[in-house]
C-alpha cells in the first residue's frame, strides 16, 4: 500500500493532496472463495450497515457458514427473513450453482488474468462488472483493478479534483488509466477520501 501510494503521488500531483486529506488507507482484504463473493453480492447497492446486518442474518440462517451448499438450500421464506431481495437471492444461488457444478472456481479466479476472471464472473446472472472487480480487489488483492462504476468513487473523484459534475463510469475509467499499475490502490485511496472528507465515517463500495 505504501509503495502504491508513493507511486501514485509521483504519477499525479493531485493525488498527493488526496493522500494527505484521506488519512490511513485500509487494505480491507477478504478470504477468496464463495463466501467472499457472496458477501460482495450482499453489499450491492446497500449501505455498510444494511449489508452487515443482512450478512449476519444470512450466516445465521445458513448455519454459521455461507457455503454454496448451504445457500443453495435456502428457501424463499428464509431469504425474505434475511432481508434479501429476490434478485440477490437469485444471484447468490446462481453463483452457488456455478461453484457446485464446477463452472466457476473462486480460488482460480484470483490467479487467472483479470479480464478473463471478470468475464467468468459476469457470466453468472446477476453479477456485473462492479461485483467482479471488487472481488478481485478485496479477495485476490489485485493491485490494478478500478471499479469505475462505483458511485462513491465517482463522487470522491468529483470532490477531490473539483470537477463540475460527477464523472460517469466511462470518464472515470479513462481518468484511472493514468494510474496504472496502481489503480487498485487508487480505488482504496478514493474510498478512504470519501469516508474522511465526504461522509465522515467508513464507507463500503457500492455498485452493480
């Protein structure tokens, strides 16, 4: 992280000021595997507090472990008690089926080329580029992935760089191209900036 932040400051002088204002940039790694992917699916488009509460209920209903076998057997009634929308239930079960059928190996996703990994994950109905990119960032520890569709990253970039409007996904992805090969560190930096300067608290990535 330190190496990446130093490199980013050297690449783009605007990021030096962002680093100073963001404070500590947490790594926030998760174990690779189905459970890590499931936790990211749960976090799609909800607040950190809501995601944490739903995730805890999901673990409880699944018997203390979010294995693909356990998720596949959850009933609709259980999913409603957990607080899962029907679309998230369908995505979790589609991902579980892909793992159980051997179509997707969550561990192998972390070692194959990033573009290939994203293609494999987005082949599962309900998983979009944001979920796939966040999995590579947090579960694989990929240093050069940037989820440009994340609303918090877009807002942080607009605020930090004093843009007239929030950049869309295409614009932000082009902007992040200048930060290779440390785009993953840049994403973590902008999330930390968002939490410190705009929300005054922790923030979870949100997208898809």
